[in-house]
């Protein structure tokens, strides 16, 4: 999966229009990711990358781009 495909899937998880989420968007801002979206995100990362992130670990990741890089590295 490339970065663009990842961003489009994050758009779906957040329930926003395709192309809304960018690499520089904050993961912890509460605007894109409410509690349900965070749970969906955790399930998505497990399914697509076979990696497990806890909510505390996700809280330490600043941007969506950082999350993508961490998921790729951890996979």
C-alpha cells in the first residue's frame, strides 16, 4: 500500500470526503478522529498491516504521515 492509498482509507475511516486527509494532519486533534474513528483506525492497522497499536501508542504519533511511516516500519 502506498501513502496515497493509505490517506484515502483514512478518509473513509474518518467519514470525510476523499482527499481531505493529508500527511501533515494531526492524528490527535479530535477533529478527524473521534473515539469511534480511533477504534476503526486500530482495527484497520491490524487488518491491513498486521500491526497492533494501542491508543496510548497512537497518542504519541503526531501526524497521519508519521502514522503511515510507523505502520510500514512496524509491519
